[in-house]
C-alpha cells in the first residue's frame, strides 16, 4: 500500500491576536504548527501501514520553513517527506493548491491519499476533495472510522451533520479525516533522531508536470479583495435599577416577546 | 493581479511591512521585497507614501466569456426526502442576489419528491431542476458531483450556492475543480458589486479573528458554500408559481457506495440550530452545576442550552452544545448569554440572533456590544431570581 499524506503548516490560530488599531493580524511570536487535523491523517496512514504494510510519504506545499512540519512528521514515524516549494506557487488558492499537490502525488505514486478535514487557517475543507477530482479518484470526507481495508477496497464511517454514513470505495481513494478517527502518537526518540538526519527533497515547478497558467496566484480563480475586523451591532441597552427592578424589566421583555 | 515594488521609488521606510497582514513584505538592503506569503490583498497599495507599490497585469490573460453566464442557481440539499433548512436560507439570499442582478433564481434538487420541488418555488425559486431518481435520495459524492457539473455546464448560471454542510462541503469542491472555477467556503455574507456583477463573498478566516472579502473576477460560475443559520429565508408564499423541469439521469458511474445512513440525532446531537430560545453559559458559571440552573431557565422559556468553548473545554458540558466558530452557528429568536465574555469566535456563532440578552458582572465585557439588552450583575443573583419570578408568573 502506498500512502501519501498531505499536511499543512499553519499559524496556531488560538494564539493569533488582532491589532485593534490597524485591524491586522499580529503574527509575531505566533508559533507554527502542523494543522491539527493533519496529525490525525498521519496517524491514520501509519496505522494502515502497520496492518497492511507499505510506505508512508508526507508532502506539504509551502515556503522553505514548512520543512519543519515535515521533520515533525518523520519523527512520528513516516518513511519519507517531500517539500513542494517554489516562488511560482505563491498565492495559490484552493484550486491552484489542489492542482499542484495532485501533480506531486501523481509523480510520487499512491494507493491512498489522506488529508485533514480542513486547515485551521482558512477552514475551507476544499483541498482534499479537489485533489481527488484532479487525480480522478473517488474521495470520502470526514472519515471517523476505518471499518475494513483490502487491497482494492475500503469501508469507512463518514461523519455527517445528523449522524454518520457507512461508505465503501474502490482503491485508489482519497480520505479526509476528522479528530474522532484516532489519537495521534507522539514522536519517538528514534523518530526524532531520524528526523534530524533525514534529507528532505524539494520539488519545484520544473520537477512537476504543471502548466504555468494553473499555478500560484495566476492559477487561482479566487482573490482576496480585502480583509477587515469582524463588526457587530448591538443596541447595548443596559437595564437599570436594583436587581429586582432589572429582573422585572427582563420578564416584561420576555413577555413582550411572547416567550413566557 | 500580482503586486510589485517599484524599486526606484521605494525609500525603505518600512510602513508596508508593518501593515501587511500576511507578513509578506520584508526590507532587504533598504528596499521593500515581496515574499511568497503575498496573498494579493492589496492593502499595501494605499499604505505606501511614495506610491512605490503597484499592481501589474498578467501577460496573456485568458479572454473572458463571462457574459454567457446568467442567473443564480442554488443546490437544494435534501435529507431523508425533506428539503434541508439551509436550502430555504439559500433561496433567501439567492433571491436577493438574483434581484440585484436582474436575473432568475433556480434550484437544483436531487432525489426527493415533486412536492418538495414545489415547496422550493413557494420559498422563492423561479425554476427547479428536479433530478428525481430514487438513487439520489441518499447523498453520494460521485453521482452528485457529476450531475451538478452537467447542470452547470448546460444552464450556465453566473452564481452557484450550496450550504456549507457536510454534504455541500464534501462534493461542491469537486464540481468547482472540474469547472476550473473559484469556490469560497463557508460564507457568512454575500453581496453583488453592481459595477462588475461580481459576487462579494465574505467569510471569517484565521479562526474567526478576521473577515475576508473574496472575489472570483475572471471565472464563471462564481461558487460559494454558505454557512447555515446565517441567511434569512424569504416569506413563504403558497401562491407563488414557477417552473419545474424534470431531468432524467443516465450513465452515472460511481466508485463509492453508501451502505447505510445512521441518524443518531437523538443521542449525540442537541437541537440547537432549530431552537427558538437558547440559554448559553460560559466560564462565568464557575462550575458544571451552573448548567443545571440554566437548564431550568431554558425549560421555563421553552428553549435549550448552549455553551461557550471555555465551558466546554472545562468539561462542564459536552461539545455538541458549543456555539461559535468551531461549534454551531445559531439564530434563535432569543439568545441569553450568561457569564460569556463575548470573544469574536463566540460572537460569529450567535450574532444574527433576533434578540440577544447578556448577563455579565463585568460592564466592559464585549458581549454587551452585541446585546440588545444587558444586565450587569452576578448571574448567581440574577438567574435564580428570574427563575423564581417566572415560576410565580406561571402559577
Ligand atoms: C480558533 C478558535 C476557535 C474558537 N472557537 C470558539 C467557539 O466556537 N465558541 C466559543 O465560544 N469560543 C471559541 N473560541 C474561544 C474564544 O476565543 C473564547 O476563549 C471563549 O469564547 C471564552 O469563553 P467565555 O466567554 O465563556 O469565557 P471568558 O472569556 O473567561 O469569560 C467569562 C465571563 O464571565 C463573566 N463572569 C464571571 N463570573 C460571573 C458571574 N458570577 N456572573 C456574571 N458574569 C460572570 C466574566 O466577566 C467574563 O466576561 C475559539 C478560539 C479560537 C482561537
Ligand atoms: N499547502 C498544502 N500542502 C499540503 N497539504 C495541504 C495544503 N493545504 C491544504 N492541505 C491539505 O488539505 C486539507 C484541507 O485544507 P483546506 O482545504 O485548506 O482547509 C488539509 O488538512 C491538508 O491535509
């Protein structure tokens, strides 16, 4: 089984603050992490290898420093990692990202491709299904359990808004995974050593069979027009008087709203 | 279009580096330099005092055939035969967009029944494409993507909207991929730029910390998934007329197969999204027992209980009650926030509620900025008294 896992390095959005004056993101001191859902993708890949044998490859498309994320994946036990990085890939939206990743995956060869459900910086959840489209393979989203896996067939549980579905697919297939699927392992000591030593090949646009007009900013149908701080409107009527009076007023309000 | 620095004009003052939300501008040898983080947001264009930052056109841009595309199409999701509420919300916003553009609003319904197709018209559609094959009653990515793709290439709408639900977010990306067009995920607001007819797609990014307006200027259709419970439905008009076009299917291949669909709404899903009244608790409750008090209040008001992430993280209440960016988006008639500070990530999930009542002991808490009515006070004094008086009134 050849398993390719797509991971993304993201800023830890729980640490992000907004500069209230300029309305821009304060990135300073914000740590970069592997997208949390992608840790579950790595774990899923490792578990499939442990039962079925094979090889686990991780890839990421990003700036040179995204190599750190790949080393972290190696420390968890994956076999090899590739960095897809080129100035020409900059500014890719989900369409161009998926296009480029699919070209890399094709080059590396695969039976199963695994992505996280979504990346926490953009929260789009689009890259996985779009990669599957470009590879012309089926995909199953939000996999929460792998029930059975054979050489040419897989059966999983897919999380839905009102429950879950049991879905079968032929292999090759692309899966996007949710947190319920597994608990990602921690790096082992041996893994950490391997991560230090590993050489991480870099794939640029010349290494991939990509069309110039489909990559980077130019290949991206969507553009960010502007960004702004979220705005909220409220009437902000603070009830006055002592506790008793406030509660009475509130009850009157609820009455008027026919809620009582 | 790409952003460039005109080196001869740049003084290296660094104002652009401070303003760039993506930290994509560096000063090297006293000149600004744009790195690969650039996202083309164009913020720096207005910042540079020297006018040294400019936008340049691409060479050999493809010709546009945008005028071939007209109309707004929504994907009317159904579950277990019944049109999902998000579809009605899409008809609400779709009607507004279609009116702004002066075009028709159509809906695509896969599976389900003629009766549901008629409902879509009463909720605002001019036309329904009903692909009424029973094999489409349950959701399967492969046939759904293929059929929607074919409908779009045949009828050429300029805008396609779907719900940002498990279903929409799974198969719509495939359709956009195949069409080579842009797709914006999980939009919370949609508007038309009248000058260009472009769809302005507004959505939260970076965990709700910031909002972005996304456009898809050079490709058609413009596609977006829309967050449930944010858009308003139209008023139901039982007399409204429209056209239903029944479309047969042929040659559908699928490499995936859905064996069962398990509905476990009873055990692990609370009906937050359909509640008319929600009483939510945050870290200010101080302990899990506080939720018992909120349950009592919710019961008296005929509502249900929600929570902030802080309360969920404390383990006081299960995740399924969480409201906000990483929880549910809700839009009840009345939302009562008790001991919730009002972080943006919470606000994006409840700000469109009709009436927001906040109870918080800190008068500076940002929750008051979105509230219709606020009580500054200790919730352990306010709520027991409220419960007592509500009970008295009931008797
Ligand atoms: C990527 C990301 C996603 C997130 N997603 C969500 C999400 O989906 N939903 C969400 O809610 N949060 C989310 N958060 C977290 C959010 O930023 C806040 O941390 C969280 O909402 C705070 O919860 P809180 O208001 O209950 O707690 P706090 O901010 O601690 O506020 C407690 C409030 O209670 C008041 N209080 C205390 N005691 C009393 C009393 N006795 N009587 C009255 N008032 C009292 C205090 O004055 C204070 O205002 C997310 C954060 C990130 C980074
Ligand atoms: N630049 C990237 N490099 C590698 N994988 C990515 C990249 N962007 C997204 N992915 C994968 O696609 C998933 C969904 O991302 P998104 O569509 O951006 O929310 C992530 O969890 C990753 O598995």
